[in-house]
């Protein structure tokens, strides 16, 4: 599956790079908020600031993420906002900037790990996890599907938006007594709308580290949705 074709889009907030086909939009995308109209905010909407706006001294700025109205001091810095597909950093209020900063980690790091994929023993919930088949599992380039690539067996892709919950399957403890994440049980709705569980266990006998890192990244997915 190739990366989705993208095009430039100019919005009131800046240049964005969005998929040509709307069906290719990432489930982690946020749409741009409506802006609070200028005449509805006589003062900065940061409750710790509340500076009055007047024509001469203070210009109003809208936070690109929440759409609220702020004075320059409270909305000065520009930060990356990958969830709205902006190419360049955009103005954000202090609260939104902090949320976006945490998300950047997910987009720069965890999503890439998920797209690179890992080897897992995959089974449905009616068999024990060890009895599954070997698959290379990864998130599709448009972030919409979890794909299972097997040599002989097939498994239906899981739609990321149809994941209801994730549960970590543990496999003993390491030398320091920390529980080891050995796999993942994903509860999701399949293409017919019924609930299913797919179990993914890090392949035995291989270097387990990449699989465990993949599982840790997958856990972040549910927090982004
Ligand atoms: Zn904001
Ligand atoms: Zn302010």
C-alpha cells in the first residue's frame, strides 16, 4: 500500500498538506476549529491574563488549535501542529502548545515505529495466543488500518478507528522484576460490525525488543484518538 497522494491546501491559518482523497485522511487528524468572532472577546481568553483589547495597544490572535482569542503575549510562539496537517509551526495558546508538544512525540516517533511494523504470532480469541500464525504487522501509510502480512495465512485488516480497547498480554518478569509486555489483545469491530479480539504475541526466538517497542507505541494510539 503506497503512501497517500497529497496536495497543498491554503487555509486562513496557514499552508497544509492534506490527502487528495478524503478517504485517505489519517484518523489522528483534527479539523480546524471555528474562530471565536473578534467582537465576542473584549479581553484575552487566557484566564490568568485577561488583558483588555483595544485598537491601539493590543492585537488579537487566534489559537489555531482551539480557535480562542488571545493577546500577543499568550499566543506568541509558533509550534508544530501535525494533527491539523500544517506544514509550518502555527500560533497556539499556552495550553494547546503543551498538548501539541506531547503529540509531536507520537507523530514523530511512535507512529513511525507502528508503520515500520514487527513480527507477531497472531491469533483470534478462540485459540491460545501461542497457537497463532506468523504475521508481519504494521500500520498502513494513511494510518487507517492495522495490516497483517502472512506467508500462508490471511487476517482481515483492523480499522484503527474501530479499535475499542487494547490489553497488554504479559510474559513474565525481567531481571529487575518489571512485568514484560509480551503481546497485545486488541478488541475491535470487524467489517460486519461485530466485536472481535485479535491477539498479537511478540515472536519467540527472535530479538524481542522491536516487538515490545511496537506494542508500547500501539498503546499510545488509543490516547490520541
Ligand atoms: Zn488554544
Ligand atoms: Zn493574554
